[in-house]
C-alpha cells in the first residue's frame, strides 16, 4: 500500500490521489509476480520522474527542464 511520496526528501503522506502521479509495476521473481505501487506528490512530480531499470526496480530521476524559446518579433524590426 502506498502511504507517502517516493521522494526521500519529501515523504508527504498520501491522503488523496488527486495530486501527483501513481504508477504500478510488476516483476517476475521465479514463479511469483511482485506488484508494487509508487507515488510522487504533485510538488515532487514537477521536478522528478520515475526511472525504470531493466531489472524492474524503480528509482527517481530529475525531470529535464525545457526553456521556451521565443521567436523575435520581426514586426518591430523596421528597416528604413
């Protein structure tokens, strides 16, 4: 059962699933299937995302920040 944010620096308690992101993973260990759930609160999900390893383990990674590039306003560049 999920009880708190996966980010070890946060550990906010989970009360509602309205905010953030929940994932479910499954791993086969021998004949058994292991199901795990993880949650990142809304604030942590802005900066972090889940990282899935080949062995089925889940960890956190920093989310890439994209900077919006605006085009110059050519209408203001009047050539006389």
